[in-house]
């Protein structure tokens, strides 16, 4: 019998609530709801109330059928249109659930104010802590999302020709990922020439690829709710400048340095330090102006962030990116990024065919 990992996550979350001393937890956001239910909802379609004993979903009648796959472990209560949060708070009051938490980082200001007015208490991210270490089904979906992105790139790169626009290439990548099973393409950055120095450039419909210049592509897709993220940089043409080659190899060495550190027990800042130290020693520390990486999962930029000062210790089944870069404003930039699964003894690259 196939294991229901969503039911297991909900069970584990209820145990976490009990251990933390909470009588309940209000979950108004789709991200948290998907994590513990496995159901894809949009913000505003439902509100969950979870206690150490039971989980409840307050939603409008129209949405009840969407919750059906999770009905074995979530009790669904239909409420009038627009009354999901009110229904959840009335239930808490009626059931005399006393210590009820919510995560202020994931709700809007108005919802947070309403929750506090009802007596709910701000708490650190209980769901966020759980989401750091992936379950078996999450790892499988992340692997698939990464494989889709890597295979799509292998297909598209040989098709990139002088005269194509950044938007032309972006569309090719989107189609290549969708036809391999991607649910959506949340970001798909294509940069030519001077635009490669813009870390998060928006692809242009008019900027055409010239015969001899830099190319940078940063892309990923969602597969069953989980994302991939990878970046490739190269010189388009047969006359690659020696300086470009030099910087490319420095970035690649920094990527390797970060990956070598990647294993259970190290902190997020340890990985950042390894990559950043190498680039700084080469004399390009100021040109590496972003973090070395980040977690991926239900979000593209997830926790932990691989940066100085982040003391989060990585554990087995964390999934993070390593993506050092060097950029020369107005000229070109280079970034190399892969996604990695932390294993018992080190890490495994996921962004590969």
C-alpha cells in the first residue's frame, strides 16, 4: 500500500504542536495547507485549524470537493462564502481551544490583526521548521523538477542561434519544460551580453543575440508543487575572451568549494564562506554581491539562505542551491548554479539529466 506522506506530515505537525505546548494552530495560507494536506489550494479558499488531536478545514461549499483527497485526516466544514476565517475563529471559541498559534511571517497584516484580536498568539515558524528537511515524496518531486529543467536545457542550448531574442529563448525553455511534465514555469531568465551582469534580468523581446557575447540562463519549473533551480553561463561564439574564461573558472571553483562543504552538520554560512572566500582571494569579492544559495521546495527561494550570519545547520534531506557569481556592470556576468540534496555523508547534485 502506497504511503500517504501528507497524512504523515499532518500527524508529525500535530505532535510538534503538542510538544511545543500549543492547543491549536491557525493556517490561513495555501502554502502551509498544501504542505500538510497534499491539496493544491489558492490563498483565500480555505482556513485550517489544527489541534494535537485533529485537523479541520473551513471552506466554502464550492471548494469542498478539492479537499476530498485529504478527508481521511482532515475534517471539512463548509461555511458561508467569505466566512472561512470567521468560521475557524468561531470554532476555536466554541471548542474553548485556549493557546492557539499562527505564523505572522506568512499571513497578511489584516489577517494577523484579526487573529490577534481573537486571542491567537504569534509563533515562530513551526511549519517552516518542518519544511527544511524533506520527506521521501518531496525528494522525489524535487528530483523530477530538477531533471525536467536539466533535460530542457540540453534540448534548448543547441537551438540558440545568433539573432534570436532573449524572449525567443525564454519561450523555447518554457515549452521544453512543459512538454516534460512541468506544471508551471515560475521564472525563466535569459540574458545576453551586458544583461548577464543583471542578476535577475527580465528577458527582452527586442534584445538579439550577437555573434560574440556572453549568455546567462537561470531557470526552473514546478512539478507537483515542488521547484527546481539552475543557472548556466557561457560565451556564444568562437572567440571567447581570455578574461571571460578566467572568471568562468573562478566561479566554477567557488561552486565546487561550496559543494565540498555541503554535508550534514555544517551551517548555511559555512557554505557561503567557502565559496565567497575563494572569490575574494581572487580579487573579485565586490563583484559577488548576492548570497551563495538558498533552499528550494514549495518555494523557489526557500529556507535556509546560504549567507553570512545564517547559523541554520543543514541535515540529511535538506535541498539547497549553490550559486556563486561574478558580475561586471555594463559588460557581462557569470553565475553557475545547481541544486543539491544533502545526503548522510555529503550531497548529491539533482540538476542533471
